[in-house]
């Protein structure tokens, strides 16, 4: 994981403060920086309207810098300015920590599945990736269906759909058969049922829907890298490195009312990053912006 600079940390703080209703610019500005005092200052000074003294002093440091020293700086400023709250930060982000742990589990599973499929006779990278994606999408679909079953508000709809789905599917199959012939579905290339069972047993405990990761993108990157290691660049596609994706999105700084278009999206890594970037900066109670994000952004 790349280290964040102090500028990176400040970007995160800026977004978080805006999301909580603080004003960083304009006539109603109540967040100040180092210009607030030429003698003793903190990186951020939060001073609500009509307050004589600041409410909060914040020190932001880059990854690896001593947090205790940063906190002492914030405390010194707070004491001199009668500020009741001092705060220091150098990259602490619980959600990112959780994501890293989940990503390690994913990579461990990808490696296991890749080896199982290779041992089963799928020597080409595109074959293993294709079979793996079929399993992956079925897993994600099953989690979404399980969530709907547990949702009491949807229980009646779920029961009704289950009662009616049999005939509906039968009608669809007949329609497809008459139009395309007998081969409606492509058969799995996995030769051994035991291989499929081992992969599914390993995948079952993982919760893919709930983790904050682009699962499809991670899978594609892993299998592509594995193919390159074997000197067989046989997936026929190229991915944009994750740090480049992060840089591009932060540089573009997309807003909720804007639309982002990626004609060569592949697994959609840039679009997913854009979606998450905007989502982190929208107040939870702003229904209009959430609607625009879900329906009009990507």
C-alpha cells in the first residue's frame, strides 16, 4: 500500500469536513488554515460563527510521522487559543484497514482457485479466468438473493416470485430453444466435479457483496498478473494499475451532478472508483444527490 502524503491527508479531511457541513470557502467560511495566525497555528482551525475562540484544532501529518508529536502541536495551539478540542491524524481510516484484510482473503482465494483450475487441465489464463468469473458471479448473485430473503419487507414478493418462476423460466427456455437451437448455455470447462466443489467450499465463507472492494477488478488483475508471470499474456486485455486509477479520479474530482464516461471500461475499475469517490462526499440525507449518483453519474 502506497504511503499518503500530507496533501493526500488534507484532501480526505477537506471532503469529510464538507460532508459534515463545515464551510471551507466563501463568506460563511468557518474552517481556517495556517493563515489564521502567523505565530502559532494548526493545519485546521474550526471556528463556528459568533465564537470568539476556535472550537477544534487539527494537525494533519503524512503517513509514518509521529502522531504523538502532531497531537502535542495541536494541544499547544488549543491551549493558547482556548480551544477545547485538539485532534491529530496521519492516515487512520478504519474502512481502509478492513478493506485491506478482506483483499488479502480475496487474493488467497484467487490463488487457490487458480491452482485448482490449472491442476484440472485449464492451462490457458483466459480459460481459468472465464470459468472463475462464472463461479464468482453466481456467488455474488446468491448473496444478493439471500439478502432479499432475509428482508421482511420483501418476503411476500419473494414467495410470490418463487411460486411463479417455474413456468416463467420454462416459457423462456422454449423461446430460446426455438430461436437458437439446443445450446442455450455454454457448458463449464471444469472437468472434475471435485475441483468445482473444492472451489465452492473455499468461496462460501467469503462475503463479497459487503466488502469495500472492486471484486471483479481484483480478480482480473490477479489472473492477468499470473498469466504474465508464466510469459503467456493470453487474456488479450490490459488493466490500468490501481494507483493510476486513484490518481486519475482524484485529479478529475468528479461531482454528484456530473456524468463520467469510460468507453474502454473493461471491469469498470475507474467507474467504480468514481462512484465510491463521490459517494464518500455526499451527505447521507441528500436524497437528490444520491439519486443522481445512482442513476446519472456513470
